[in-house]
C-alpha cells in the first residue's frame, strides 16, 4: 500500500469559534495588529450562562448556509444532550472538524460555559484536526481571546506547524493521509457482521448508497470512516459523509453523489428509502438491501468466496487490520483481472469498455455475470 504524500498545510480552509456566553460579546478581540484577520475571522461558537449559543468569529468569512450547517453539527445547540468532544463530516467537498469543551471555573472565560472550535479543510484527517483543535481550545481557555488562536492558525497555514510550551506543539506532516485511512478497524466490523460484511463490500464495489444509523454519533463515525477501506484500491474517502442530518440542503447535497457512505443519528432515516441502497442499523446489527437494489446486489458463489476470505482474514489473531485490508485488496484485484478479458478499447480509443457478448459467452453463474456487469457499470466501462 503506497503512502500518500505528506500533509499539506494549505489543505485548511478556515477556522472558527462558537460558544455560549452571557450578554454582549466581550470575547471578540479588541482592535490590534491582527484585527484585519479577525474581522471576518475564524468561526467559533460558545454557550453562555443563559444558554445562548453564538458565533463569535470566523476566518475567512463563510456562507450563511455553511454557518447554519456547522451550528447543527455543534452539540451546543442540542438541549439536554451529551457533549460530543469531537465530530467530523463532509458537506459539498468541504470537511469540517469540531472540538467542543466545557469551560472550567479556573478559566478566564467567566461567562462562558462551553465553546467549540471549528476547522474546515479539503482533506479527510480526523486525527490531525482533532490534535490541532485541542491546542486551539487550550489557547482560548488560557487567554480568553481568539487572537492567540489566530496566530497559531496562520502559522500552521503558512508553515505547517505551531509550537507552544504551555499549549503543546503541532506539526502537520506528522499526520499523513494513510494513517487516517487505516485508523478504523475492519476486524471490528467483521466481528459484528460476519459473512454479511460481503454485502457492504459488494455495495462499495458497485458504488452504491450506504446509510448507517446509530443513536451515538461516535459509533456512527467510527464505523463509517472504516468502510471505504473495504475498497482500498480506490483510496477514496470523498464518498464518506459521516455526520448527516435530515435537513433538506444536506440531503440535496448528498443525493448529488453517485455513491456514498452516510451516517445518521436519527432513526427516521430508516423510512427514507430514497436515500439508500443498503441500510445498516448499527445499533441492532442489521443490514438491509433496499428492494430497488436487490437485482444488482444478488449474491452468488463469488460473493460467498469473498465473504469467507474476509471472515477468515479478520478472525486471524496474527493479522493486523492493515493486513486484512491487504488481503481484501488482493481479492479485489483478482476480480478486476477476471473482468479484463471481457473489455476492449472503446471506439474513440480513450478507455476500455465491457464487451458484454464476450462476458455472456463465458457462461459464468448468473449472479457472477450480474455482478461483473454492474461492476463494469460502476467503473464506467459500459458502451454508451
């Protein structure tokens, strides 16, 4: 598995502060050398002792739509619900990472009970942005002003690092994408779903729409972030939407994607069959194939072989998660090798397309032929 290039600090798009505070906004920085940066600066959110949640600042300026989305994702707006220390997700190719903390009595933030630091970025790397937002949180708790946070953000944006004896150091290149891709546990998924894991593998191979439900966002995010590793040959985490609300704008953006892995904490999503081909009720360990997807998802001997390989590899105590992924990836390559003899150069000579007659003449079992045909469709190998 080739490692992607080192992390690029220019992948960051913006930073912000959200919080609960009482009365006016004393937490806005007074005019200073960085006031120009902060005028539309990073977005932060805090909660005051009256329970009012406010955008404090954000840099650079952002759209009202994105602000409203981040307010939904931020747990400060949820009444009488648990604090979620860290959440992440994607919206229209922008990743968001939100760290929320409770303000201790010892902090200079006397009127603030909680606040959230928001980072937006072009890349998927929860561990990287969790580490950086924790440092920014410590700075805000200590100084009570976004100025120091802004300085650190600019340092990371321009130099890929920030250093502080009291708040900790951050080096962007310590967090490469491959580590983020491999952070989840395929073995845990197989332990929960056994042979049914092949349904998830098939859906991902065919670029189908997978919806995952669990009432706890942490469980949803841990599970969904791992699924793209089942199709490691693509190394495509853009299909991941780990935290989605049943909001019209979010659903419109999601449905523009041809295939995806989407996580929800609202059980109402189970009634939205227009959103999924495969529904995973993580809380009840159940996987359901939607009626309209059953033809493409018909299982046969090949799927049984793949399922057995996944289970045997995952249950081997000597194998790590990355070795299990490698085993699945080798099987995937074998499938594409089997498909290759039935492809030919397209009329325009630009790509290879499926020769369906040649595939039919091979007389595979019906389920195998069906799967290879739909795999060719997913890989855009059908003649138009």
